[in-house]
């Protein structure tokens, strides 16, 4: 039973912030001191962070539950969405299983609605967050390859050193360029690199013999026969070969016979490894893991217009004058396309397709195909409308890099 006299709001004082950090660190799966250090030295200094982004539940003035919201901009092609990341959801032991975490999450989502967020994302435990409209949208991607295979690559002459603070502007550019086709990836600023600099210190920069940066990679501490790379980046195909070869040499030095790279299939380095003996894995989950909820569907659809116009202009099979009506949880949105321009009006129009916000989240991110919705619900729409839908909701590879998770 939900206790009486529970107050849910953002933190107001430094004392409340400190108590919230103590609670979240104590509940975390990580070592208490590691978790506390992250919350104080990264979480509290994260770009755009405000004290009210820590949402708390108080009982008789004592903090009994807390969570954090991070504020970032994510990309969906040409579209940019304001995203609130929910993390560190924590409830004191004797207050668990009383619905307090549920109320806290609802409060966080309402806070986002009030403050003009488009979507929320989280990395959740099984069978809990779907109750609040979160849909699984973010698979895990890995490329597995032997060290021997990587060392067979013929790279351009290069040298490797540890990443330096002065590398950040170019690393940021490489990362953002490589992420053009990755749905849901965060737009990193200089501040994102600076606040997590301790985590970047183990990274390697790969350069040509004149000192020009070709790319980078970020290995994780390795205690097995597999070297794990949590992030990579490169400027072009030849640079990719040099980065991969540098990874191979590090694996050889650490006596690791295998290499695993976290990277979605559309990333330039993943595409290069298709030409080699490698295994590319996609791990899908259900009602857990990387999830998204639409906070404000009307504003989110408006933000998608630049991306949709670009997609339609690239498709010769789409009619120059067409419309579809998305009925999202009972609300109609008529999307009209005419001579390269899209407009959205809240009214019923032609070619009606009903869906809920879970369907919309999975379509926007490209997690599912349009036909998964159309065939499941047997909608009767024209072939031109099907083409229109397929153009604005292409299959994508949604992903948030491990460094950016919250």
C-alpha cells in the first residue's frame, strides 16, 4: 500500500542533494565509493544539470527514494530531440514494493512534459518500465573478431598514444560525423568530454606519421582472453584500418586472442569489418534494457519534419502530394506532403493508421519496420500511403554508446 504523507518533488537544498546521492550510491550495483564519486564528480557537473533534476520522495521529511534526470539532445537523422534520461532509480529498503518508485517515475515524466522535453530514455530492469509507456528501442551491437584476423589488415603508417585533452575538439567531430546514421545517439559537446575526462584517459588516439589524428578507440580494462572496445571512431576507410590494426596490437600486447567491439552495423568501422572474418551480433530484449517513451508526441512529430522532408526527397517512388493520418492513442495527426514540404495538423484525414505511443517510439527510432504495424493491425490504406509511411519511418540502428549512458 502506498504510504500517506509522501511528498514527491525535485531537490531544493544542497543537504537534499547530498542525502539523495548517499541513497543512490548505497542502492547502486557498483561499489558505494565508485558510485558516490560518479554522482558527485560527474553527475552533479553534467551539462545542463540542475538540482531539481534529482527527483525525490520524502516521508516525514526524510528522503526515501530518488532518481536522476540527465538532459541531452539526441539525433534522429536531421531531427534533434530534447531527451530526459532517467537513471539511478533508488528506494530505501523498507519502503520498497509500496509503489513509491512508480510515483517517482511518473513525477519525472510529468516534469519533462512541463519543461518541454520530447522523449525520455532509460536502461531498465525487466518488466517494470513498460508500465509507464517505455518501449524497448535500443539493442546492443557487438562485432567479434580474432586478433589474428585484425593483424592481417594492411594499415597506412601510423602511431598511437594516449588521448590528450587537446584532442577533444577533433575527437568530438569524428564521433559526431560517424554517428550521422545512428539513431538516438547523443549530440556530444566539449562539456560532455570534459566532465567524463577520467573515463577517457585510458583511450588511445591513432595518428599518421605527421601527427594528424586518424581516429581513436576506448578499451575497457581487460582481465580475459577478449579485449573489449567500448567505443571507436575514424575519419575514413584508410583511417579505420589503422585504428583496427592499433586495436589488434594492443590485444596482442595484452595476450588477448579475441576482440569485441561495441558498435552498431551502420558505423564505418562495423561496415569495414563485414569484409573480414567477423561475427556481428545484435541483442534484442523485451520490456527491459534501452527503452524510450514519447513525452510530447505533438512536439516530437513537429521536430521530425526536417528529417521526413529529407527522407521523402530521396525517395522517387513517393507521390508529390499525399497524406496519412496517424491516430496516436486516440489523437489524430494528419501529415500532409506537398512538393517537398510536410505539414502536420491535428485533424482526421485520409489513410488512417492507429497506434499507441509504444508503436510510435519504435517506429521513430527505426527499431521496427512500418510493415510490422500495418500487417499486425490490417490497415486498409493506399499503396502510395504505404510508400509514404515507409519513407518517413525507415529501418534504423538505434544506439546509445556506453560512455553516454545514464
